[in-house]
């Protein structure tokens, strides 16, 4: 599992590096207002994807460990379209969708949901290489296509950006589908005797809880975009989006670890083993996140405004500093959240996300009107920290974990060094 984690983190940071370069390119091509519009479009599509996670998210891995792939494949693909219609319809009625880009948000939501479903089904089949390849293909292709659109086709506008985005997701979706095709006829060695409709009902019930969890967390991470837009316009959203994306690149560590953790926890019913895996990865994650975010914070403001971005992004370092405690908190919380989901206690993950959303709304109303974009960053940190606190209290009570067990020990360090050495040796001998 550790080698899979290292490979997944490596794949995600390769794409994260390319995405970081794109942030700098987009800032110069689209400007602060354009970045703001792009941020709202992507945030809107992402909220629809989160709603679609009812059948296109973690539900897939959980049920693939119990039933054949075809039981989860068809519901996931159909729901990617149906769920996007419902989610985008609600956002359209509520005035959240950006004008003139409603259809683009819908199409993007469908594609992103299908790619998510493909990658999670590959993960459920322990096809970690395929899982990483789809992600790399999407990231690399978007980088290359956008550079061609901007500097070869000379299409330096939001439509050019959307063209690159769609090209990347279409390619990733098709490639993921091709990788899954050989697995569709497969049957488990000990298939569970159940009808398709019975499994669909079970998936939907489980997925509603999972979807509520993801939706609440998604709103807690992206609702501030809409609050800032209403308070200060797309320019402020552009500043917040740029600072958020730079900060959230750190999450590739926790996302990679949580995927592997969830796959391991959901495959066993041994509570001691679930606790052992979760604690080990929780300590590894928050230490790694803290180190990386400190490096990001140390980058001077002038590096962003004079070299990487443009002078109109002045104040971005302040946004990153405001977000940093929350980035570590939410990244760490995802390890605990995936423990709850994988062990069948998904309601606690939902409660954690809902508590974060409530805190964000209250803090946002107080901080954003007074402190603007920096207030939005602080709002996120307060909300994410509240989520982590809730999850820790529940986890410690459920598993009888002491506070001392949450702290890294010399034994943990020795084990980590051994695993890194083993992973490196395996890589070179391969």
C-alpha cells in the first residue's frame, strides 16, 4: 500500500506542478476578472460533481468490494447525467450559475463525474496504475492543449480555457472507460446473490449519506466563492481562487493517502486493523501537510506579483497565510472522514461536514464584509478546523484512542524510513 501511496502522490504532484504553471499562465492571459469567472464556472461544476457522488463517488469502491463491477458501473454512468441535470437545475433557479455559461457548467459536470467514476472503479479493481494514468492524462493534456490554444491559435479568452478543459476531460473519460472494459464481464470468486435493483437501492441509500457528506464539505470549501462574488465581484473571486488553488495543491498528499486508506479500511471488518491503518496515515498526513504548507507560506509576495502572476494579484500571500491552518486541518480530517466512510460509520463524516458548513456560513457573514478576500480565507480555516475537531472527538471515543497516540513517535519515524527505503529499493530493482 505504501508504494501505491508514493506512486499516487507522485502522479498527483506531477499534475499539480503543471496546474500551478497554468495558474501563472492563466493569470497573465485571462487577468484577475477572467480568473474569477473561470473559478466560479469550475466551482459550480464541482458542486454538481459532489452531488453526483451519490452514485459516482466513494459508493463505488464500497460496493465493488461486495458485488460485481457491472452492478455499480451502469448506475454510476446514468447518474452522471441525471444528477447533473438536477444539480445544475437547482443552481440555475437559485442564481448560482454564471450567465451565458450554464450549458458549459452542465457538460463539464457530466464529464468530471464520469472521470471520477472511472478512476474510482479502477481503484476498486486495485488498478492503481490505471487510476494514476487517467489523472496524469487529464492534467498533461490540459496543460498542452491550453498552451496551444493560447499561443498557437491565439485564443486568449475564457472560451479558449473551456475548450482545453473539455478536451482534457473527454480524453480522460474515454481512456478510463477503455481501461474498465476488460473488467466488466468479470465475476467475483464468491458472488453475492442479489438482484440489480436490490443493489441499486443499497447503493442509493449509502450514496445519499456519502453525497450529503461530500456536498456539505464541497459547500464548505467553495461557497465562499459565491459569498465573495456577491460582496466584491469577480475580481476578488479571482484573487481568492488563485490563492486557494496554490494552497490546495498541498491536498494532493492527503487525497492520495485517503484513497488508499479508504480502499484498505473498506476491505476489512477488523476494528483494530482499521484503527492502526488510520492512525498511521493520519500522523503521516498532518506532518507532511504542515511541512509543505510552511514552504508555501515562505514564498515572498513579490515572487507572485512580479514573476509568477501580475501586480493585480497583490495580497495573494495574505490569502495563502489565512488559508494555511485550514488546509492542514481539512487535509488531516479527510483521513478520519475516510475511516468513518470505509468502516460503515458514514453519518459521522456527514455530521463533520455539516458542522463545517454551518461554521463557514456564520463566520463568512461576520468576516467577509469586514475583511474581504482575507476574511474569506480566515472563514475557511475556522470552518475546516471545526470539522477536524469534531472528527477527532468522535474517532477517539469510538476507537478508545488517547491523545498521545495521535502524536508521532520515534517508532513511527523508524517505520516510515523503512517503508521509504523499501519503496525506493523496489523501484530501482523493478
